[in-house]
């Protein structure tokens, strides 16, 4: 994997994805708001994982969004996975 990204950049990217899906408005949540409160469901989880895979060239199991249930935690989990894949 050739993508190098910081934890903060991952948080920003994930926040942008959440906003792009249109289920919440900017400023209405924090990095620690549970993804389920942001409208996350199984379809949303699959879409988000597909976006992650496309953007960062890593395989992501959709259960990652349940294992890391906030943007902050998910960014950390993804950063760990990217380091392991490097």
C-alpha cells in the first residue's frame, strides 16, 4: 500500500464522507458521536467501506464500523490497519 495519511486526515476524510451521505448536517455531531446516531445502517456501512477501499487501497470488512463505532475510533482502527498493511 502506498497511501500515507495521518490519523487527523482520516478523521477529516471520514467526516466528509458522513456529510456527503447527507444524513446529518455539518456541525451537528462530533468525532465521538456514535455512527449509529449519524444514520449508520448496514447499507451505509457497506458504502463507507467501499469508499475506504477505493480511496486507500485496503480491504475493509464492514464489521469495522461496529468494532470502531465513532469517527475518531474508526480513524484509529483504519490507521492501524494501514500500518499493518504497509
